[in-house]
């Protein structure tokens, strides 16, 4: 009898997790707009990463450690960017090492939401520090406030929507690949991400295209070595759907910039994506990526950060499409081939 009830209980937990994500995203986005922060997307983005990484809430110790680690990593990246901005031949290899370590952790399924958070921070800090020196506050302070609010949002979501009775369980995850495969994949992924960050830093037309490297980073976490054509097409469509949803939401915001309308639109869109993202597996990662694209695009659209032209938001859908094509093509070329992966797994077992 308990075995028959297990799938139903798992589905209830997944639905409740989707509701948590939608609640945290909506509350965090609206709170960011009310507080007038330069990047209202960061807190709901971090909350989404925490909630989708695990169905268990962070402990107080884990939350405090996360804030401390983010502060230290952010301060280190700000220092390196400030000292080495005129020496890119030193700064860029250091960024590659940072990205490489994060992708290694992701490939070995270590650290929960930590690697994805560190990637966002290691993307945002150089771009914001070099391209947006007029943020009005320290980048480290901005990150600390966003990560603290993201953790608080996740805690509130768990308090309002606790798990149904029974033992808590995380969504099932695939077994990690062998160390050789993970290292090769992480090296290629770090190079793919570094190249796009370098392009954004060197091309003034991409000065506000934070969505491009964040989308690339998200896609590298969604792609699988053995992903088939249908799954890859689904990934493209879902991420583009996130961009289209952000465009429609921004149009509504321009026509009627009311907080209640923003809350309603963000809640509906986040419910659409989070319900599927909470299921886990490849489908969960893809829909989670679509939600991230929506948050970044819409958040940058309503952000008070200066842009070069009023019509710049309309070009960000093209940025998303470019990021998708760029990531899929380079991953197909640089990642280990599935046959090589199988041979490495067999050799590891032998």
C-alpha cells in the first residue's frame, strides 16, 4: 500500500516545491522593485537556485556559510578585476580556473546550488565592475544583500508550504560520470563560458548583455553528453519560451507599470516553469533554465541600470537565441563524444 502511495506523494512534493519557487520568485522580484535595487533579479534568481537544488531547506549554519563564502568570493573577484583589468592575459586565465572548478563541482554533483551560484557571481562581478562602475554601492554588498534575501525567501517559502507528511526526499539525480569525463567536459565548458564573457567585456555593443553569459552558463548545466535531438530541441524551445515570456511581461510593464501587475505576471510565468522544474531530471533542469532566462531578461528590462538605447530590451531575445546556438554548437564540438564517454566508463569499471 505504501509503495502505491509513493508516486502520489512524490508528485505532491514536486508540486509543492514548484509553488515554493513561484512564491519566492514573485515575492523577491516585487521586493527588489520596492527597495529600488539596481538588479532586482538577483535575489529571486538565487532563491530559485536554492529551491531547485534541494527540496530540503538550508539550515541556519548552511545559510550563514553560504553568505560568508559569497562575500569572500565576491571580494576576491572584485579585487582581481580591479587590479588586473588592464592585464587581461592574467585575469582571463584566473576566471577560467574559477569556472573550471565550478563545472567540476557540478559534474561531480557536489555543493548543491553552490557551483551555479558561484558561476553567476563570477560572471556578474567582472561585467558589473568594468562596465557598470556607477551602481551606487559596492558589488560585494549588492551580492551579500541579494544572497541573504534569496536564502530568506527560500526559508519563508518552506515555512509557508512545508512538505507533506513522511520522509523528505530530493528529486532523483543521474549518476555522475567518471573523473576523466567530468574533467574534460569541465575544461571545455569553462572555455566556452570564458569566451563569451571575454566577448561581452571587449565589445561595447554587448555592455548590457549580462543575459548572454548567464544563459550560456545555465545551458551548460542543462545539456547532457548523451542528449538526443528531441531533447536538445526541447531545451531550445523552453529557453526561448522564457525569453518570449519576458518580452510579453516587459510590454505589459511598459503599458502599465503597476506593482500588482508585475506580481501577477511573474507569479503566472514562474508557476508555468517551476511546476516542471521541480520534477527533476533533464526536464526539470531545462524548465529551471527557462525560468532563469525569464528572470534575467525581465529583471534587466525593469532594472534602473543605464542602457545605451531605449530599444535595447527588444534585442535581448536575439541575445538569448545567440547564446543558445553558441552553446549547443560549441558543446557539440568541444565536449567528449558519447562513444568516448562510454569507453571511459567501461575502463573505469574495469
